[in-house]
C-alpha cells in the first residue's frame, strides 16, 4: 500500500503519543522524498535515527499496530552508506510533534545514498532531487567522497561515475 505524506504524518502523530521523551527521526530514501514533496508516496518507511533515541522509538513502535514495513538505521547509516557526521544538522525539518522532531535527509544526502544501490527507481529519484534542488556535479562529488560506503567501493565509484555522466554532460570523475 503506497504511503503518502498525510499517512506518514498521521502515523507519526500516533507514535508520538506513545513516547515519553523527545526524539529526532530523519526520514531517508522514498520516505524523505515523499515528505519533501518530490514523490507522491513511498512503499515503505525508512529512517536513520541517532542511536540514543532508538530504544525509545522501538518501544513506542511495539505499542502502535501499523502494518507498515519500517527500515531503521542509526547515526547516519543509510542503506549501505555512512553519511558524514553533519547529516543531522543538514537535514530539513518537516514537523515537530510533542516528542518527535521529524526531519528529512538533505536532498544531496538522498542522492549519495541512492547511488549506492542504483536501480531504475533510484535513478529517477536522483534525477528528481537534482532538478528540484538544482544540485550540481561538484556538490554530488564532494558529498559522495565524504560518505563512506560499506561494501565494494569500486561499485559505488562506478555508480557515482554513471550518475555524473548521465546528468552532467561530459562530466569526468576527478580522483
């Protein structure tokens, strides 16, 4: 079932009522894109959360029947990438509830995390971020080189090169 922005926010309002402390959630992937109005909906819910808040979030989640597929990483780890420490401050605030501060990854961080598992949908998402937020080749290169990839670095570099060539005519990957 596709989840649009209102469904995501309604779910988090309910979850907020189950919390007894303040936490910060950072939406990533399609969830972030939906909250940033880059796509109408997402198929699952993806977050990275500062590790200090994970236990409280997990406890609240157990108490809220939801039926959603929720993927969670901690401390800027997203899919197979580890974002630089400033990911949290660069993230865009979407909403504040009583206990939850909801943010979405900065679009440049959405791009570099989607490069890691480059499939057709990821390419479309990357294109949407580049166009809507006017992200430059150098911004992508700089952020990608400061993001750590868990796995075969050559695959990530190859995916990065592909994206730069696809969206920035004549782009050469600098070493």
